[in-house]
């Protein structure tokens, strides 16, 4: 590993701390998804104007790859050093102590390793979970052998993060003062210095020693390809698997078929490594100890059932004082196909996959270095059911549509755009479909606002191949579909005797044919999943109250309405619900009223545009947000879970 040191942008110690933290954080082999932590000890002026010695340590939620000065939480060093005389402290007492020691109580919660950072008597402290270090310390090598490989370091056994670990570090600091670093087995590396460059470059030097030793043991491919590529019927297998894994709560299933994942799945080594545990104990909270290995997809469900039973037995033995987590595997390797992750969101799956792939590489190297040794199952369940994490879980309230996948057509504007936004804010991963490439820009904006990964698709929904492709992309990203909002439609008005077949065919292709194909594909996926589903059709007031010159629009929308009825009839036995929303005159953001359509309809009624907009019993303009609100209500299983084949007007009341 090469040093990336260059001139810091500022001479301010906290600015330098953020700068060097980012140098570590951009290295995927050192820090993954918020892992690792760094600190600096500085003088600050507190709220009473007193000069105070402060530990600035990475706060909860900060990522070393992007951290700025505001990502470090301040703790009073006098408080932290006073704890040196305390013999023991449980996790809850520790977090309470740290909270009371915060300089500013509104800052993020400090790292659970804050005491460790405080007890190291140097200004700068760097900590990472280096893959190369783990490849050496996750083995049966003695501490002396590890020291010989890494150079001038102190080696400590595995101790879970917290006050006990901090005290263990404190007990060796007299020896460690002159060392270049401190290695915690199965955990990672700490380096320290009053000079930020020396602290960082010592870190890189020790990691490089580990990499060179590790790589010297490698002969040929780390994962020899023992098996051939396997192609599976993803359209059937992945939704079925997702449904099977969602028996407690909806899961996202993400398939990784990258070159690295594919090579791992084609090697004999992968099957053995699936029972090694992850690279570090902190990963257990997401990955669990055991990964599931599937040789043949025909046996997938039986193997998952066996995994659940084994997990339940181990939970009963090691963590029975806590409610059992989801007993399904989080990481699944399918021989010759790739690696799958199952989690509550796309982001969670992405993290799980990154941790799994890194774990495979770390653990493959351990077998070359010596013999792989990880923590015990009892220690692993103690980490997975860490009291601090369990306390967080008790407080956690998932968003209403967490773990679901939605398809919204006509998602670039008007009702579709508002529905897209509200579904994403509720936690649903939205496949946002539109012919207008503006949907890509809107998707970026909504993803930033809602913090929910979405999939914008520029496609003609009347094209069968395009529809098939968008569903396959959704299956590979999310594993299946739960919700379809059939919203897209086009409008052109004309008297019956002036309608051209070209216009009629165009209206039919979008409003009827396109809606049918979107529905047919999703219905098939929902049946395969076996966990129900929801269709909501945006039809029109015109269905029940036809207006003059609306033949093309009304008749093609009537096709879609009747399709909704049939989905309800045929989908009931699969717990697939289908309902209709009948909006009227939704003008804001809608394209169907552009190019003079709004003005011509108002003129045909002998009204001004404003009169036409508010010609309802409530005398209000009906907005896209009104329609999106009804959509979300219909999806609420607690409210409308027993409602199907219904029609709800959103029109302000028709006079």
C-alpha cells in the first residue's frame, strides 16, 4: 500500500485530522462502510470560556472516506482520564459516561472506542480494519510470530470493543509508547503519534509489511476456478428466493455477479470459507457468522430451512435473553453463479456484499498464511447481540414501506413524480419508468432527499422488450416487485367522427397495451414470490363521468380499469390486491394538459382556466399530492389490507 500523503489544506489540528482520516477512509482494504475510527487531542474553549483539553473522535454516522471537521465529537479529556482508575464498566454505563463527557450534547454519539483513543497518550490516533492485518491475525500464529512479520508492534488478543478493551490497551501503553503500532487480533491496527504524518505513514508501513508477507504466500489464483459458470432462470429463481426469505419482513435480494463474486463462487474454497465467519467480528451484525453455500438451486429452500433451524438452536444456546433476529442467511453463495445478499434495503445489501467479498479474500489468505482461527460461536453471538445494538433495535422504527419495491410509470412529472417521491420517502425502492429522460435527474434528486436507492428507467412501456428488460433489471437489483402504480397515460381530445386511427392507436399503445404489459410482468413476479402484492391503477373520473370529445382517452382508460378488476379477481388467492384511483383535473406538473389542451377544454365548457380547475364541490384545485396520499393509504395493510377491487375518487366532488 502506498502513502497518499500530501500537504494538508490547513495547519489547524482538527482540519489535519479530517484530512488524514480521509486518506485512510478511501482505502477499501482498510475501511469499509463507516468502519475504523480516528481521533485528535486538542485544546478548545468551552461554553463558559474555559480552556479545555478535548478528545475529538469520529462520531456515530461519520464515514472516514468523506469525514469533515464536523464529523468528530468532542469529549472532555479530564473526564476520560479520570476513568483510568475504574476497573470495570458495562456498555450502558460506558455510553452514559461518554454522553456526560461530551463538550456539546447535540453532537453525534462518540465512538465506543473513545476510551481507547483517550488512553493512548499521543495527539493523533488512527485505527483501521486492514484486510492484510486480519489475514495474519485471524490465524493460529503466535503473537511473537505476528510481531516478527509486522515489525515493531504490540499484539493483543481479541477483546470486544468497549471499556475492557480500552483498559487492556492502557495496561500495555508503557511498552507500546516506543512501538509503531498496536495490533488487536481479529480486529485491526492502531497507530499513534504527536505528528499526524508519522501516525498515518506508520499505519501504511505496517499494513504494507502485512501485504507483502501475505502476498508472498500466494501461489497462483487465490480462488482457482474449479466449477463452470452456471446460468439460472433469474426471473423465476430470484423472486421465489426473495419471497422465501421475506417470511418475517420484506427483504431486498441483490445479486453480485461481478468478476470477483463469480470467481469466488466457482472455487472449491468458497464452500469451506462460508463457515469461517466474516473478516472481523463487527461485521457479524450484518453478515451473521455462517454464509449459506448452495451447490444446486433446486436445494435452495431446503438449505435455507436447515440454516434457520441451526440459527435458532444457536440463538437458544448463546443469546436466548434477546429476541431472535431474522434467522435467514444474509450472504448466499450459489456455485458458479455469484453471491447474493439479503437485507432490509439495497444499501444494506450493498454493504453486506462488500463485507462478504472482503471476508472471502481475508479468509482465503489465512489458509495460506497458517491455519484460520476466528472467535468462538459464543463470542460471535455476543457480538451479534451486542447490548448496545439491541438497545438501538428496540428504538428503531422502520419506515412504512421499508424493504418493498415499487414500479411507477409516468414517473418524471405530475402525479407519477409525486408518487415516486412519496413512495421513496416511505422507504420503498422505486423503479421509476418514463419515456422522458428527465426521470434520471428527478431520481437523483429524490434519492438524495429520501435516502432510498431507486432505479430510473427511460423506456417505452408499449414496447414489450423494453418492459421485459426493465423488470429483469429490477429483479437483479432488488429481487422482485411488491407494488405497481399504473399511472402513465396520454390524452388527446377529438369528436368521435374526427378521430384518426393513428391517434387512436397511439392512445391505445400507452393507456391500454402498455399498462397491460407492465401489469402482466409484475403479476407473474408477485405470484412467484408468494408474498402478496399491490396494484393501483390511476384511471380517471372520465370512467364514471364521460365527457365530450374524450373517447380515445376514456375508452383506453376503461380497458385499464377493467384490467384492474381482473387482477383483483385472479390475484386474490395470491394475496395480490388491485384498486383504482379516479382523479379529475390534476393540472400541476402534468404533461397531458400541455400544448393547449387545458385551454381548449376550459373553452369547451365555457369557463376560464381557473374556473375549469376548481369546478368541483369543494371548489379547490386537486393536486398530485392528493392522489399520492390516497395511493399510500391504499398500500397501508393496516388500513386497506382487506380492500381490493375498489375505486376511490380524488376529484373534489363532482357537481
